[in-house]
C-alpha cells in the first residue's frame, strides 16, 4: 500500500514510528492501515478484507468485534474509569482478576502483580527475582538464563532476555546478569542420528554446564516460552522441559514460564505449562488475557517467591515499585469478561475440535517444495522455508518476507518470523471452514513464492 502525499493518512509517515519496521522502506511505501474488524477478519482503508491469521500479534483470541468486551469496558468506564493500586488501595476488578488467575494457574500460586504489556511484566519479573534473592541474603544470585531465539519483550531487561540479535543491536543490550543458552529447535540444532530426547538431554546438559561455569550461587532463574513465538513457533523436543527442570531444581534456580503467547488455551491446554508439563515458580501472562482489547499483563508468583519479597519489603518499609496503570480497573474488567467468555463458550472444547484440523492442514504443507519443516500445537504453528530439504538450508530472509507479502495479495495476514518461517496463530474462535480458507490462501502464497524462487534461480543462471 502506497500513501500519496495528499492522502489523509500521509501524516502517519511523518508522525508515527512503527515497531519492527524498516523505517526507510516505511517512508517510501507507507503502512497498511487497518480500519475495522469482524470476527477473524480485518479490513484496510481501501476496502481489502483479510483473514487475520496471526490474531493481530498472537493476541486477539475472541476476534475483532466482540460486543461483550466492548460493553465490559464501557460499564467499567462509567462506574470507575481509573484508580491505582498504590498505598494499600485497589479496585474490585483487579482483585477479582487476581483471584481468577491464581485459581486457574498451572501450579499453586500466591500473588499477582499487574502491568500493561508482556514486555513490562517480564521487565518487572526480573526485578522481583533480584529482590527475592536479596531478601534471602543471596545478593550474588542474580543471573537469569534465557534461550537463543526466545522472545520476552523489548524493555531494557526483557529485551535483554530476548535472544535475538536484532533486538540488541544499537540498544546496548543485553545488560549484565542476563545469559543465553541454546535454542530448543531440534530441526536445525539436532545432531545427525540424534533423537529428540537425546537432543533435549544435550540441551539440559548445556544448561547445567553454564550454571556450573557461572557458579550456581550466582544463577537465579531460567525463563522460557512453552512454545517460542516470535522465534518461529518452535515447539520443544520430547522430554525437554522435564530434563531442564531437573537441572533447575538441582541448583535452586527458579523456573519462569513466559505464557504471554501460549496462555489461555492457545496450545491446547489452558496454559502452555499444562501442555508440556512445566512446573513454574513464576508465570507471566498478557495478550489473550484480555483478547488484546485493552492492555493488561500480570506476573504471577508462588508463595516460595512471594514470602521473602513480602518480608523484605516490610523490613524496607515499602515495596517501592509499580506503575500508574498497574491493575487499571477498565482493562481488568475486560480481562474478567474475556475469561467469562472462555468459560461460557467452552473454548477448551472448541480448540480441541478445531486444532486437529489446523495441524493437519499445516503439516500437509511439509510436502511443498520450499517447506522443510512444519511444527505446532493447538492453534499455533509455522512452516519453515528452505532452499534444500536435505541440507535444511534456509533461504535468505527476503523469501519469507516475499511469502508474507503474497499472503496479503490473497487476503491473508500471517507473519514471517526469525527470517526463516511463516507463522500461523489465528483467533481462537476460528471455525473449521475458516481454517480451510486460511490454508487455501497460504498454499497460494507458497506457490507464488516457489515461482518467485525459480525465476530468481533462472535469472542467476543466465
């Protein structure tokens, strides 16, 4: 979409910095401006209609026109449009939401701290982990290990946890006390003849060696997405989290589950932790908590972590951290209504019915000439684009970008991730016929990309 200088949207080029955008290209071409939404569809300012196959940014679980969520926000706005959580104060929606989150958590939990995005929540999770170990008299135990290819946000510490070089370059990240261990992507990192379980054991051994090299007395936590989202919808190899957690327990290292994308039925379980048998000490949630209708996130702590924090704050006189909008009553009310809708429509059963259809269509793409691997669980997955299926050599990242653009041509919005894959993550409300429509369009985009690759090869040979 090109925005001409006299367009009513031309000012966007001059005034808005768009995240994850080539700014020069953006100024030359202009943005795709989405005007409205309906169910799993969105429409741009030129009247083009798209299946939103990534649920916005992995988040709009209930689609783009849920009136109950709109009304929940309006009711709360009329009743109490804002209040804070400072100085022993609060609001009914934030308290009710905290109780709901503790009741549905994948492991016994004690307290909830609210923020406004996954990035903010993970940034504050780091503060809590550091505070916890200061409270225990272990001031050296501060290092947090994340994974290469993992995504945990873009604030200073959460951006440091993110294991992607592009998120660090030019921003002076990562900061001190943030480390990275190997990716769990078996397709690319498994050795020849190595089983998934052996690969998982090797990754667990690598983690243990890192902890020992750093000194167990300095390592505080390990953070992981159950399924890596922005890193390419990478599913864990068999036995991975069981082996990882055995290492963490051995060295008194907290298990931190980043459920920002996976939480609330995306992977088939209520949480990704349920799907993969993770026993977290801390859970971070956002996105589908409110179906993204309003910004809200949460850090959920177990009593082992919260107890020392409580006692230490008493010694200090105050827990001196928080945001103006922590526990904002309007997003909290929308999140409560989101959870109510999940329960009333039995979203778990719906996902259980629709997910096998999506996974079948996704895995059928593995036969396509440029697809090397398909992977996923529940209603999330990706197709990895490769130049050579035998060697698993990826294309230049521009090819995934080209496929992404061809999806738009066919009325579909997906996302090129990690420069190698195209991810699928539709709203949870998607129906079987819509799944087929989505993948029919995806297949057309892959065919276009195959033709493009062959044309490039012919040109290079001339």
